C-alpha cells in the first residue's frame, strides 16, 4: 500500500525540485559567463 503524503512532505518535494533547478541554472549561467569572458579575453589577445 502507498503511504499518504502530508501537504508538508509534498511541498518539500516541490521546494527541493526548485532548489535543484536553481542550482543547475546557476551552474549553466556561470559556465556561459566564463565562456563569454574567455572569448573576449582571447579576441583581445
């Protein structure tokens, strides 16, 4: 039988999903920013 999930448990799952999404998007944004900076650095050199 499946266990009943309380609203708090369901909400915590949504929040943890959002946290993972934010971390991944931040990581991708940082990679893109580093790539842009590197491209500018190489084009000036």
